[in-house]
């Protein structure tokens, strides 16, 4: 039996709408087995809800997703991919 990796990718997006739209588009474009999770990440020291980033978390247990393609995808949504 092949070992299962725990590869995860985190895309950082500027707002909730972008995160929701990107999460839906990720499944369509990359044929994901699992729906991405969306989380709000408040910036340190900021109390205003507008000052938040939105994270899209992708599980990639089989390490099939290309980091470069994910970088390009995140840029389409004015975001970026965090390095693990």
C-alpha cells in the first residue's frame, strides 16, 4: 500500500466573494475529490471585519495539484498561494 501524504495548499484571497467563487472554480478546473474549505483570517491587530483575508484550503493527499498552476489560479482572483 502506498503511503498517503498530507499535502495541503492554502490560497489567500482578498474577500469572501472571491474565496467562494474561487472555491467553486477550483473544483471545476482541477476536478477535486474534496470540496475546498473557506476560512476567514483576520489580520493581526485589526478589529474591522473588512480587514480580513479569506483562505481557501485544499487537501491534495495524492499530491496531484501543481503548485505553479495554483499560483496562477490564485492570481486570477487577486490572491496568492501560501508556501507550506
